[in-house]
């Protein structure tokens, strides 16, 4: 028992290095907290990455880069879950842009062969689309459709709209606190982007032509974009199931830029009608506009997995390898295996094939809903991963996330930094589409299942644990001292 207690202290202490600045500045972490199985913090991740870089002789991110990230951690026998939700990001002197990004990582030992596995799942954006006559997949965004990436890229409207008032790009964010059941087999947490302002950019996802048009097509405000996670641990069945609930709030306002001549030409749509430069021009609402133009909504995700000594691959229920392929998986699942055939992970879409749609014009309280079938499809990787202009900030942030793996499981770090958050190394991209939309509120939740060994925690003798704790203490102290000398503060 003594060794297990020391191991618990060690694991929490390792994680605490990444949050040392906030812990010491706010003085909220007690000595007894090092015995806990979980934590939840909001940290400036670029500050952590700079400190890590100094300690390990790595290139530092620029000093004016900051990323406030809500992080949660759950550590149970043979399973560690680490979640990171981006609240806002600061770069090149631009402050607090909201770019919704969500990542969770699961580290565990496999059910049959007790191998170390790390799985990462990443949400990167909303994507609006319009099916064309040449569409390859009905009700799913493909290379022949008209596509719009929907997120902020730090575009400054003040310089081109000096006499117009637009919503700020630094939308509000709030956290959903980490909670657990009495037996600590069920955990919940999440994050909500409120009054989310997003710019729609015309984009393309052909593997040979992947870019975006430099002038925005529209500016929208959503009530919210929320992610709620529920982790259920079942040692008796050797499974850990994580359900991710998406809520895409209704669009309240849409500014459609229909021309650019000296000054931008635009119409402003809301729930009462259409306006141009402050004057009402018609009764066409934002919902009428989206319905008339058959605008549909989707979300873009990618998933990656690694083991120490084996490659992994992912197949659909029909046995089709889905890496860099286009396959409809709406009513089925994708299973990931090691290259010698051990099943390690499932992503299920058939378990919740339908989504809820709340028609605001029929029910302004949004208490009633209709259900519709979601369309889920895997996609060619290069059409997204090599779109470096569109995802420049995503890539810059995500390439630093493997630093957390060095704390969770150091043996996996070298392999993780090459692939785990590298979009080009994804096991697969998948697009969840909501074809009946009209700008109304959408609720939907896919399910992820890990196959875990759930053996006992291995014993570590004090002769191994204590020297490591001393070394980690030295690193943490150096980190805090550097923060004090640099004078940087958390935002």
C-alpha cells in the first residue's frame, strides 16, 4: 500500500508541473491533493510549453503567444483520461480570439495483451455545406460540394467596417466542472462557448487543392457551441466508454457579404428579417435564408492512436480500412486494431444515429424537438491536414499537446510527438453532418469505447519513486522561478 500511495503522489505531481504557474499563483492546491485521482484546471498552455522548452533545450513558442485551456484529468487503474478544451488564444498581438478546439486523450493497457495504448480524438471545426448537382455523397460535405469553414481566424473587421458594429471575436467561454459518481466509475465534464462568433470562409477539401478564399463569405453568431463528456468505467467488462455530446446552438445573426467593392456589401439577417446598413429590406429571416439556400451543418474530427511496439489501423463494420478513404459509417462504427489484430478502440455512430433539432420559429423556448438521421462519413486526410493556411493556429497549438504525454506516460512521448496530434498521421478523419438544419439548435452524441485490461496498479519500490519525485520537484521549482523572473501572468 505504501508503494501505491507513493505512485499516486508521483502521477499527480507529474501532471501538476503543467499547471504549476496557476497552482502557486492562486494557492489553491493543497498537499493532500497529491493523493487525489483527478484534477481540473484552466492553464495558459503556451506558458507551460515555454517553460518545458527551456528545461529541455527545445525551441520556445513566441512570448506573445498565450492559450487559455481548460483541462481535466482522471486517473484510475490502467486508465488515464486527459482532456483539453481551448478557451481562447492570443497571437501576434491579437488578443483572446476564440477558436473552438477540443481534444481528449486516453492512455490505458489493452484488455488481452496488456499493451500501452494512447488514443487521441480532436474536434477542429464546424463546416457548413451545400450539396451541388455533382455531389458525391448526399447530405455529407464532399469535394464537389460548396463548403464553408466556420471559425475565427483573427480577421480584423474594424479596419474594413469603420462605421459598422459587429460582434467581438473573443466569445465567452465557460467550463462544466469535473464531477464523478460515489464509486468514481462515472465522470462528467465539459465546456461551453457562448455567443460564439464565427467567420465563414469558402474552403476546399480536395487532396490536390486544399485552401480557402481570403475574403470571408459570412459572419455568424451562435447561441453556443457546447461539448459535454461522460466517462463510464466498467472493470467487470474491461471497457471504458466515453460519450461526447455536441450542442450547436441556433444562429441568431448572419451577415452575408455578397460583394466587395471599395467597401464590403452585406445583408444582415436575424430572427425578425433582413437589414442592410441599419434599414430593414425584407421579412426574410436568417432561418429562411439558410433554408432557401439549402445550407447544412457538419463537424470535423480526426482520431489517432499509437502503441509502443505496434502500428494501428482502423476499419468500418464492413471491414474497409478507413484511413484516407471515404466511407459512409452513419449506422455503424469504426474499430481500431493493432497490426497483429488486437482490438483496442471503437468509435460508434450507430448507437446514436439520430440528432435532435429544435425549431426556434415554431417553439422559441426550444423545449420541443424533432429527430433526424445524422450522416457520418470518413474523408481523405490531405484535404484537411495539408490545408496549412486554414489550420495554421490549430497546428501550432496541437503540436505542443504531446508534451502532456511526457507527463502521462513518458515511454510513449517520442512516438506521440510524431503522430498523436499530427493531422497528417491521423487514423482517420470523420465528418458528422446534420442535413436538416436551417440554423436551429442541434444536439448529438457519438460514443467512444476503449478496451482496457483493468489489472492492479504495479508496485513501485520507494527506491525508484522517491528519486523521481525529487527530480520532479526540482523541475517544478525551476519552472516557477522562471515564471517569477519573466514577470508573466496568467490571463
